[in-house]
């Protein structure tokens, strides 16, 4: 539906398009110096054919503009009112574009982009045990994480992602790269029971995580989450320790959960209960928990998740590629569970394209529920933006376009052969568009993608490093 713009826009739009204002006809020259001096000077104005703000729900504004200052959204208003209110240092006119919040990729292993296509068409445990873990044991280092995260962030920005939630080794390097490139990131403080190049014991993982939380707590673009890998790689004692710290710090827990049937079978054999029941007994089920994948769920477990306010992160393309199963998205949404969206790592997906993930999620939800109305376009957009921010505890900062929120914005060109004719912009965003149609990206008001060109990253250097790693990894 078409939504109404706040304040001055009331009555400006309606559902049949009546009241549409022609930009050229309504802009009039200033009549006096007094009128000019009443203008508020701001950093950036972006005019567009449409805006999907995500909040209010199901809203769509046409011929509107976003005013930005000091990295934050100041106003969203009709273009006709813009020139009586603001003047800006930077002014962008995008009449063929839709503006919307940047995607929030709620589950990644960013540095694993350097293993993209290393091993395909395998089950999860065979993929991990025979290929990924051996390659990691030989190659993962600070340099690997730095170069892999740069590659991932470049891909994510070019795909419209403005915030990602990561789980990988050397999270302090991931945070530093995110800060240097202007990307918003939730950095996972990974925990395992076995030694790796980053830590030797679970206690060392946890202590290093606490140091990272202290180091980055005041950084505007960086937040943290504890990231115990999975119930089958983390002990009861470590999970309880993490939960005590989470209660103290009020940060999320980010964990793979109910990803495969083998995980369930192993838990029943070793613990005589399913993984989610084990986490309940340990006190981990709460609104702080982000449960990733969740392809193996029973009806009572869906009710339990809803009761405890657990967030679910759906990774449809990775689940499909690894044949892990189907997350019952429609049932979860109907139960009131907040379902966010993630790509997983590029080693198992094999991309970090949240727009494609959103489309796959919408189509798969319909097939799994046997209901074509399941996960409509606007719901899919919300899942890829605001719901991810909510899961990370960042929904007051990002995930929708509201005055006061950070200016994390993407512009999608809908004037192409592939996206015409145009009846409903939100439909094309989900079902017809692709990442090459994303022309511009702003994060915290910074213009990081300008007409498809990265403004703060050296594309040639990133490609050169990726190709160098390919040669190293191929030899092993």
C-alpha cells in the first residue's frame, strides 16, 4: 500500500496515486533573501522516485526526499516541500530509484569469502571436516582475516548490505576492517572447546572476547555478540559461563542451532535431548539469543522459541545448497517470532547477496507453507532490514528510515529492461531486481558506493589479494 509521509506530507499521497506532485511544476524560485536565510543547511539531500521506509509498516512514499545531517536522517518529506526547508552540501536526484534501508546481513563468516567455491555439492559435515577445517588450520591468520573481510565488505556494500553480523576468528581484525571501510558490523566473539590459531581453550576464547568488547564498546559502527559456534562444539560449562556474561553485558548470543538432522541425532545420543531443550535447561533461551538456521523444528519448539523471545536467523540459500533442511518461516512468523535473514559465508552460499537471499526466502516460504501469500514482498524486505537490526539490538539505530536514525540507505535503479513496466516498487525490489541495480549506498551518512563505484576501498588491491590467496589455498 502507499503510506503517508509524516507531518507536512499528510494528504500528499493516496492509494490510487491522486495528489501526485510534479517536481518541475512545484519548485518556485525564492522570492526574498529572508526566505533563503530560513533554510536549514545540512550535509546531504537525496531525492528519489520512491522511498520504502519499512517503518511505518507497508509504507511507500513517491516523489519524496531524505534530508541527512551528521550521519543521521533529519527528515523524510515530499520533494515539493524540500526547497523551502533545506539546502545541502551534497544533493542527489534519483528519479528512477527506490530508496530503502540498507540490508542487515544477520549471519556471516566474512573472511571465508577467500574459500568461495573451494568445495561444493557436499553435505555440511563432509564439507566442514574434509575441506573447510583442514584449509582453515593451514591458512587462517590475521592477514587471511583482514584480506577476506575486505573482500566480503566490498561485495556486501556493492550488494546493498550496510550492517553484518559476523562469526569468525580474529574478530578484532574484522572490527578494524569494518571501521576503516565505514561498514557497520556486529562482531562475534567466537567460542569453541578446541584449540585454533586464535585461542587454545574455551576460557581463552571468552577472555579474548571480553577484551574485544571493552576495546570497541564506544565505536559507533561496531557492536559485539558472543558467538559460541554450536551446541556440538561448546560444552555446557562454557555455555553457562557465556550466559552469565551476557546477562551482565546485555549483548546478543549468536549460535548455529538445529542446522541439520545429524545435529539433532548427535544431541539425542550424547545428551538425551534435542539441542534447543539443552539450551533451555542451561538458561540460554531469551531475547538475547540469535538462533541461526533452525531447519529442524517441531511445533512445540516453535512455541518455546516464541515464548522466550528468541530470534531466528534464516539462511535459505546456504541451507538449500548444503541440503540442511527448510526453516519453517511461515509458522515462526505466525507464532510471533522475529525472523531475520543472513547469507551465511560465501564458502557455502556462494555469495553475500542479501537481495538474492531475500528473494529466495520469499519464494521458499511459499513453497514450504504451500501458501502463495506467505512472506509477501513487504514482509521479505522487513526481514532483510529491520528484523535483522532488531535481532542484533540495533533497531533504534538502523534497519528502517526514520528521523533520528542513522542514514544507512541504499538506492536501487528500477528503470531497466528487467524492471519495467513498474506497478509496485516493493515487488520489483524482491522479485525482479538484482544487486547490479544497486547504484548508491550510504552508511552513517557516508557515501560508500557512488554510481556502482566503491569510494573508500581499492577494488584492484582487493582483487589482487583474493587471487593471491587462491594460489596459496589451491596448493594445499
